[in-house]
C-alpha cells in the first residue's frame, strides 16, 4: 500500500518535481483554458440574473402564455417557441433527405478528387453569412413564393390546413425554406465524414455477396454510420433553432400561432433581434432576455445530444 | 425471373445514385446561384463612392459605406486580437499539457459555446459590457465576436499541434530541452503555418456575423472615432438596408453583400489552397 502511494505521488508532488519553467507554462496555459470555463459559467449566470424580473413575474407560465404585450407588461413565449420549432423542424424535414443523399453520393460514388472539390464548395456554402441568405431570400424567394409557389400549393392542396389563408410570401414557409438551404451544408459535410469513417471491409463484404453499390451504400454503410448522420442532423437542428438574421428577414414578424404555413410567424431569435434595442421598459427587456435563456436551453440540449452521438461514432471508428 | 429481379436491382441502383447526384448538384449550385445573383444585382452599384463616402440621408441618392467597412475592420481586428491569443493558448494547453478529465471538460464546454446562438452571445455581452458602460461600442461588438472566435481557434490549434509527429517532440526532449522549450521552439513552429491558416478561417467567419452586433456595436450613420462609440458594420448595414423600403438602399445592400461575400470566399479559398499545398508537400516527402 505504501509502495503504491510512493510510486503514484499526488498531483502537487508531481507538479513540484517539474522544472519550474515547465510548471509556469503549464499553469499559464491552464489559466486560459480555465478562463473559457469561467466565461461559459458567466454566460449562463448573466442570462439567468438579467432575466430575474420576468422570471419572478411569470415563472413557468412564461412558456405557455401566448400574450406578448409590451404596453401592459404582459409577456409569454409560446408564439415564439412555436415559430422557432415549426420552422426548424420543417427545415430539417426538407434538408435532411437531400443532405444525406448528397453525402451518400459524395462518399460512395463520386471519385475522391471530385468528391473533395464538391465538398469544398459545400463548406464554402457554410461560410456564407446568414444576412446574405436573408438578403437573397427577401428579393428572390419571397416574390417567387407569393407569385408562383403559394398559389400552386393552395390550388392543389388548399384543403390541407397548412396551405390556407392569404399569400404574402413572407411567413413560416419562407423561413423554413431559407433555413433548409442554410443547414444543408452542415448535414452534407458532417454526414459525409461519418460515412467515410465506415471501414471499407463493410462495403467490400456487401459487394462480395452480390449487392449493388446502392444496396451496399444504403443497407450496409448508411446504417453503420447512422449515429453520425443523426448527430449531423441534430447539429443542424441546433443551428436552425438559433439562426437569427435570415429568419428575421422573412418570417413576417407577427406573434401568431397558426396551422397555416403561409401565415406570418415569429421566432425567438427574431423577436430578440427586433425588439431588444427598442425595449420599452425593464420588464420588456427582462422578458426578452428570458427568451434568450429559453433559446440557450433548447440549443444546448440539441448540441449536447449531437455531440454525444458524434463522439460515440468516432469511438466506434477507433476501436475497429 | 431472376434476370428480371437483377434488372430491377440494377435500375434501383442507377436511379437512386442519380437522385443522390442531383441532390449534390442542387446543394453545390446554391453557392453559384448566390454568387451569380449578387454579382448581377450588386456589381453595378460598386464604385469608388461605395468605398470612400458616408451613407447619404434618406432620399438622397449616392453615398457609400466607408464607415461600415472601416467599422467591420475594427471589430474584426479587436475580435482577433482578443480571441485568437486566448483560443491559441488554451489550444496549446489541451494538446501539450492537459491530463485527461479537465481537458475533456474544456473541449465539451468549448463545443457547447460554439453552438450557442450568436444572438445569445449578443445578450451576454450586452449585460456584461454595454449595460455597465451605458453605451453601445466597438469594444462591445469586438468582444462579442471574440467570444465566437475562441472555441474555433482552440480546437484548430489543438488539432494541428496534435498532428505534429511525436518523433519531433522526442528528439527535442532527447537533446535535453525542457517541456516548455520543446513546445515553444519545436512543436509550435512546426505547426504555426497550419494553425494560422485555420485561425484565419475562424476570423473570416465572424466577419459576416450580424446578430451579435445588433445590440453591442449597434449602428452608426457616421464615422465612429475610438473604441467606445457605436459603430456601423457591413453585415448590420446589409440587414438595415435590405429591410428598409427604399430602392436606393436595396441597391447598396446588394453591393455590400457582394463585397462581403467575395472577401469571405477569397479568404476561404486562399486558406484552403495554403493548407492543401502544405499537405501535399508533407505527403510527398
């Protein structure tokens, strides 16, 4: 027992045995890394503290009330949560199939050189600022929706509640479409990495028993990379939930809860962006910060899930 | 019968890969669509005035975005000056000094920080900097952007330091160098090039951020002297001009969008070139 203790000295003894300059360098770099932790804690604390006024006034009913009236200091988050979730989920439904299909193409069929350059273009796409997506959406997609797509949908599928009501162009549908385009690059590039990490033996085994390349890709490789692909989708969902500028520019900015996707809506990030600098009173500001806290909570949960999934796949790859 | 099944499976193979190829094509063409549209709408509005004049009051045609361009430069400069060293040094800790548990925690927190919506970062800096100072400022905007640079720089640094072969480390230690000397004179110089390039990408990305600037740097129709005044920036200008009802402002928003996008693409492509050239040289040796 004693020998064990001696052979495994505590961290303090180990530290003191080090060269003092090494110790200094260690502590110096450690301090910066720890600083990141401190900033993260501070971020949560500031959001929590700055929203105390509204948290005390409304409590949990903040999440369920759909009243948003700065004049009477009555605030509820439901329309914003609704708009955020509906646009993000719809964007995901639109983008996930396209993104995963593109990732399968890039990893399983395209020759490596072409695949690499196309992936580079996809990564450039991820670097396009969201305000530019918004700019294009306002002046190209919104008129197209208003003049062509919405009339078409209403004419042929108007019996569905999603496609009823007036056609302004801006609204939940427009926001979902922009978001879908914006999260597509994340899904493609991360899913592709997950697919490329699948050991080649898996493909070879499938091809050897007579599978076509698509069967090998779809029935063997894709399920193997399933967790990584799911991780990419959750990461994209987190991006979509927190996306601000492009959504603000096309969602219509009216706190409605309506089944119709043509209707104007509002997202959490959009209402913060629009009202923060013009907040009429302390309660209004506090309510907006509480909305920020809610958004923070939702995206952190999504990110945490995504990270766990991606970490699990990379471990799976390493053990092979 | 079997040959029918065989044909069917071949057809499925062909059709599904074609569809997947179309999806790829659609994704990739978005970038060219965006670029083409910006050039078509914005190129005609880019002139000397755009880079040298202040915005004109509503109703007067002409004017430029000189203050927004300078403002963006100052914001990004401040963000890089604060964010890059912090991220770099933490990255060195993770790659060279860290043990097991604490670095894993830091990595996880950094990843989460990276996923925090940028508008929430804006609220944080508003509460931390703007409220005590009682004014919007370049300082606050720069700090908001810095906070977004830190996690990216940290992970990039760690990744490229780890890519330095252990034989180099061992050689330095065998020559009697202490650990910090080994890190400072062998490992960091060996990876400096790649780290800088990767960092540049992170910095370029925040140059296009709008949301965290809305209530930190705010906006300004005039020059913003020093660091404690509200300042204009290109992304916020694009937002303000795009949602305004004036034709002339839309024209300028397109021009600003084109300038912003082209400079970001240029930095990204240059960085990619440098990195892949180094990679090719390494593997060729």
